[in-house]
């Protein structure tokens, strides 16, 4: 499984389950071991929570995973267009999808 597939799976998992500390730690290990995410620094997510961002970029799209640096819990996952697609009314920088989780 590559990092894009793993991010898709994590999104689905977190939409259906609330992870405890052990499960969050296992997810973090899996993400770290897979590779393909690069640290992007501290951010504030769309719910106003401070987190550490990690990004994965492919042509035209950037996915940003936001994690709580203290607990390792995933706070959010955002997909942003990095290239304009005027035929679809999409500008570079437009957020295409965002998920946020609380527990």
C-alpha cells in the first residue's frame, strides 16, 4: 500500500471508528514506515486546534494530514488543488475536501 492509499484508508477508518491511544500510535507508526509524507510545520486546523502538518503531493493535488503533536491523534485531512483547472472552476489553492475528527 502506498501513502495515497494509506491516507484514503485512514480517512475511512477515522470516519467510522474512534481510535484510542494504542490505535493512534499504530496508525502513526504505519504512516511513518510507509514514507511519502514530509513535515510541513505547525498549523491550526479548521476547528482552531493546533497541530503538526505532514503533506503528500502528487501532480495537481496536495494532501495534508494534521496530527496532535502531544497525543498522536489525527485531527484532520485536507486535500487542496495545487494547479488551476479552469474547466472545472478550480483555482490553485482551492480546498477540495476536508475531514476533521474529534474524540
